[in-house]
C-alpha cells in the first residue's frame, strides 16, 4: 500500500468514526496524561481596586430594584466563569438599611465578613456577622441579608457553583413573595448550642454539613495564636481547619475552610495539591510565590492558587493571617487527593 493509499484510507476511516460519533483513543491528546492539565492561572484580586467598583455599582444596580445581590464575582483570566474549576469567589456589598431577600440553592456558600457588621439569616436563625467571622450557608438552606448598622457591609463570598453546574445539579428557589424569611430562632442560636466544645447528648442532627452557622473570628484567632505558640511558633506558620463540631469533618461536604498564621518574615512550606484554593487576607501583608512568580497581597485582598501549582507564602512586616477555602472534600471520596510538600530548608528550586 502506497503512502497515498494509506492516507486516503485513513481519511475515509476517520470520517466513518465521526459519523458514528466515536473517536480513536490514540488521537485524543491528554487521555493518558502523567500530570493534570493546568487550565487556570494564579491571580490576585486587590481590595483597593475592587471595593471602589462595588460602590460604583450602587449607582448601577439598586438593591431590590435591579438585583437582589450586589456582588462582583472573580473570574479566572483563563475561564469564562469561576475563580477555579470548582470554586467561585467575590465581594458582596450591602449598604446600611438595605436588605437582600431570602432564597436557597443547591450550591453551598461561605461568607467571610471584611467590613462593617450586620445579619445573615440562615434557616430562621439571625446570625450577627463581625469582621473575620465565617458564616455558612450550606446547600438548600434559606438565607437573606439585613443591615441595620451604619457602615457599609462587605464580605467575601465563596461557592462551589462551578462544581455543581458541572454535575447538572444547580437548582434555586426564591422565598415566599421575594421577602425576608421569618425569624424562628434567637440570634446566633447555633453558636450558643455547639461552640463550647461540648455537644448536646440528645442531638439528632443528621445533615451532612456543620450545625454551626457561624465561626466567630475572635474565638478562632485566639485558638490560632495558642496553637501556633504551642507548636513552638514555627516560621513556616500554623494552620487550623474549621470543622463540624459533631463529626470533626469538613464544614460542608464540598468545601473546607482554614485559618493560617504566618509570623512576620516567616515563609510557609512549598507545596502543590490537586484541590484548588482561594485565600483571603484578614491581617497583614506579604506575597505568594506561585510557580515561581511573585503575587503581592494585603489586607482584604483574595487570590487563587489553582490545582497542582507549586506555591508558598511569605509574610511581610507583621504577622499575616490568611483565610482559605478549598474544594478538597470533593477529591477525598474518590482517591483523587494528592499533595507534595517541600520544606523551606530543603527547597533548592
């Protein structure tokens, strides 16, 4: 068979495959890739740039008229939607006197308050949010926002929408007549019930997510300092995970949340892992080296470390406290979690 005959026969063969809606495995790039394809890129969203855009949105989108949520989502430069392949993060603004009506949806969400104070109501429980507090709105929980204070309220939203969309499982529902939900519990009822380190003996909680609707920052910050000191104040920093107080597991089945302290001038381990992470700076300033490139950050900034990217954090003049949100729980049940670590002293890269 001549080369011309072979090419003609191959063209006819692949035409038959297309007509049959099948593909030859040996022609598909990446089917047996030895490492993940790195689709997303690292990026920092700076508060001093995005906060003014939030306030400019007040003139564009009236809360209650044009929209029920005044939020700016962070799209990875390599994606149409999503901060990473499984996560989307962004800032949300509620002005004094404003309310955002109740709804619920299958994607899970966390809120990390960065400025002001006010209430998010979760399944009838009014949750008072203060700076640094982590508030959960697990899947299919009713939630609305009410701001009775006098300082604009801004928080970081973090959701698993890209993952849920990818599973064709995104559903949403508005509350009755688009109103705020009825208050059926006392303020911070879940915190009073579960946050003392002692659990009710008659607890009948069966949901997969944490029964806590809020993790107060003032408590978490003290715990982080105490743990860091007890570990000998390592220059690589210390990290604690927010957990379900009944099981010790992740706060939400698809989302894990952490708080990290890196002491002044300290440098974290260099690592990479299959889950992606979104970091938000609660205190201090510094930079991260991601795949060898420097990304500077300061208070209220947030940034994404995509899947399987080498990274490390360096604190500047003062301790740095970083909140992080990860899609790690999605990887664990399927044996897809992989992590590599290089201690600073051993890092010759």
